[in-house]
């Protein structure tokens, strides 16, 4: 099998995202440890950033909503405890969201020449 871009070069790996055959020069990145072409690595990175921003915004909104719920009761729950619970629930919620979206945590330049076939 030869590289999808360089016809003369033997492919050493296939991109984990688009499945394109890549030679040593093309397999420039790793996404979560799997070989990836530059385009997919870039895509994964920007997607990860975009979703990360979305998750943070959602978490902020959830936090405010939780605060409103937690502190609405007045006397029954101390206000400080309410905000603490709201923070904990929001963080747990955010982590769940991150896992649900399976955001690539590691987009990195590939170490030379040792990518799995
Ligand atoms: Zn790719
Ligand atoms: Zn190539």
C-alpha cells in the first residue's frame, strides 16, 4: 500500500479518523495515541476546543440554574451549602458531558518513525 498523497512512498500507517494511507512524512500527528494525518489532527483539535467552550458555557448555565434551585428554599438549606452542592453537581455534569462527547485529550506531534502499522 502506498501513501495517499505521495504515490512513490510506502504507507506506514492509516489515519485513525479518515482511514487515509499515510507515509512517514504524512503521519505527522497522534490523536489519543493513534496515528492521524495533519488535517484530521487539526480538525480534532479545533473540535475539541469548540466543544470545550460549549461545555464550559453549558456548565456555567447549569451552575447558575443549580444555584437558583439550591438557594431558593430559603431557611431549609444554608446558602453556603447550597452553592457548594451546586458547584459539585456542575463539575460532575461537566465531566459527564466531556466523556459523552469523547473529546480527544491528546493531539500531539508523532514521535519519529515508531507509529504502529
Ligand atoms: Zn485523516
Ligand atoms: Zn505521504
